[in-house]
C-alpha cells in the first residue's frame, strides 16, 4: 500500500502525489497545486501547526510520552525538576546536572521587592489569582528587557531558568495577597515543591513543616501537567513567541489561554460543579442535564484522548495517598459516582468522553488546602517547562511568524455612505 495521497484539481486536471509522513501531508506540496485555495480548519482539529520533539500523545492508544519517556515511568521515578530538565534540554539530568540545575533555579526564585509593593498591591482584594498571575508574568518582562533578544540561545536559557524559578514565588505571592498574610521569600535550602508549599502556607510565627507525602504528591501533579503537545495554551505560547515577543509576554499569553474553563480552568470548574451538585443522590439529575446539553460535565472529554487520559488514572491513585494524610475529600465519592454513571451511559460512551487530567486534580488540591482560585495557577506552574520547551524549540527551528489564512464570510465590497445619509 502506497503511503501517499493524490490530489487532483478538477478545474485543470492537474494532480500531485504527496507522501504521508508520520501521519501528515506537507502543505507546500498541495499549495503549489492549489494557489489561493486554503484548507479551512478553525480549531485545528485536523491540522498540524508545528513539528515538535518535546511530547507525543496518542488519543486512540491513550499514551503520553515526554521526549519518548512514558508518563507512567516518569510519574514513578523522577521529580518535577528532572522533568523540566528533560523537556528543556531533551535528556533527563545526571545527578550533578540536576544539582546544578536545581541550584540555578533556587538562586533565581526571589522576585523584586517592587513587585509586592507596587504591582501585587495594586490589585483589588478579591482579584482572582489567575488574573494576578497573568499580569505578574507579563510584568516580569519590564524587569528583564534583555529578554527581547530571543534569537540568542544563552539569553533564552537565562529567561527559562528565571521563569521556572519565579512561577512558584509569583503564585504563592498571589495567594498570600488573596488571604491577606505577609509574603514569604523563597528558601534556597528547600527543594522546589517544598519551598513552594512553605511560601504558600507557612504562618508568620514559623514552625511549619511540609509533610513529605504532600510535597511528593504535588511534585507529581506538577510533573503530570508539565507538557501536552500543542494544547491551546502551548499553541498560544508558540504563536505569540513567533512574533519574537519576549518569553514573559509569551508565557503570560499562555497563562491567559490556560485560564479558560475549557482548558486549565476546568479543574476549578470541576470543584464548583461538584459543589453545585451538592449531594450524592443529585448526580443522576445532573447527568440528565448534561445529556440535554443544559450543562457540561467539566473534567470530562478531550480533543485528543478518545479513551481514559493516562494522567487521570495516575491522579486517581495519587488522590488516595493524599487523602491518607489529610483525610478523604468529602466530594470524592460524588466524583467517583459521576465517573461511574457517565462511563456507563451511551451519551458519553458514543462521544468518547472520559475523565481528563482536570477531573481529579482539583479534589487533591482542595484537600491539600488550596482554594479553588489557585487550582489553575498550580496547573500553570506545572506547565511552565512545557511552554518554555516549545517556545525555545520554535525559535531554534527559525519558525516563520504564525499568520493563518481565513475564510471571509463578510460583506461584499460596498461604498461608504456619509454619516448624515446613513
Ligand atoms: C485540558 O488540549 C490539551 O491537551 C488540554 C489538556 C492539557 O494538558 O493541556 O489536556 C488540559 O484542557 C483538558 C480538558 C479540560 N476541559 C474540560 O474538562 C472542560 C469540559 N470538556 C470540554 O468542554 C471538551 O471536552 C473539550 C474542550 C475538552 C474538548 O472539546 P472538543 O474537542 O472541541 O469537543 P466538542 O466540544 O466538539 O465535543 C464533541 C461532542 C459534542 O457533542 P455533540 O455536538 O457531538 O452532540 O462531545 C460533547 C459536545 O457537546 N462534549 C461534552 C463534553 N465535552 C464534549 N458533553 C458534555 N460534557 C463534556 N465535558
């Protein structure tokens, strides 16, 4: 069987045979046959927008790999910073490499005092932590103007270290401002995730110890969220970065895309959905509303995965380890019932709707003491190395500026009527 397609322009009878390479056909081939004719695919459902070596997922087979490593093995064996190194530099670090990398991150974790006094204090008291994060990441751009030199790999590397280092500090600062407690500076003697939990929850009077089970669980959650190929927010980072904007505004845009409830905002929406359902015996009524289209089952469905999201299974197992320490989340039974009812109902089976990464993550976050406004912020911390790896890859590939064509559906040409005659 020939791994190719033949495209024929019936207007001219001209045709071209195009090889199918790794599941794609190259646009250059058919563009020469069809000048001025474009494939229309607004949500990129069947269009590849990048050639990437960072992450591979297969929706039918249900696998996820970071630089070729299966997510199940990574989840069992490595830390989030090892994943960050893998995504950014294409290899898991040796012990000395990891120590050096973690040291660079620790040294860059603090944020300028002006940030707290003049930027964070400028927000309303009830400002959503994601709105604060989107703004804060963009504001970092003004502290590091040299980051505009995006074509210099050394400059890019410095900013990538800064962003991975500062995201937890910005996140914890957004939380401390939300709850009205003084900011806690990063402690370079603590590991990445323990340091974050300390900045988040250490009381003024100190005497705060992070439970290693919780630190490892959160580290695993960060790792599971680290990358996911050309999802909405990563595509945003690559698109904004393709204009050669600096990495801070590129990642701020990615944070903005992640904030939406169809994407990273879904973990917050799941918790609010469970709280709205209220009780175990209301689950069937809610599912009935989903099937009429009146409601959406948040945390279910995925553009790529047409069976169980591999991350959701790992999260489900992690949830039990966290609940052993902090007590079971009372919403867990309802979530399990919701999953059971949906997976047995033809509406969901026919549409291949299964739990995604957001269905269980919020239950874990809530049990660890995070308010729902912080859930997507936690997703952003985890996704930062993925966003950066794609941003860096796009620049290494000397990609052209992203500029899609369009299908024009507006008015035909028409004359302007002077205002007094309109
Ligand atoms: C993430 O892309 C990534 O990789 C994202 C992510 C990552 O790591 O970056 O995996 C993280 O964003 C996970 C997804 C989190 N979002 C949610 O949980 C929100 C709820 N799910 C959806 O709104 C939806 O499933 C999407 C946005 C995730 C996917 O949307 P698609 O691919 O555009 O699917 P669709 O809207 O075209 O739905 C196809 C059908 C429709 O029914 P019909 O019109 O065929 O009758 O399935 C239905 C939809 O109505 N459907 C749902 C549903 N999701 C899809 N019906 C009820 N509840 C849902 N959740």
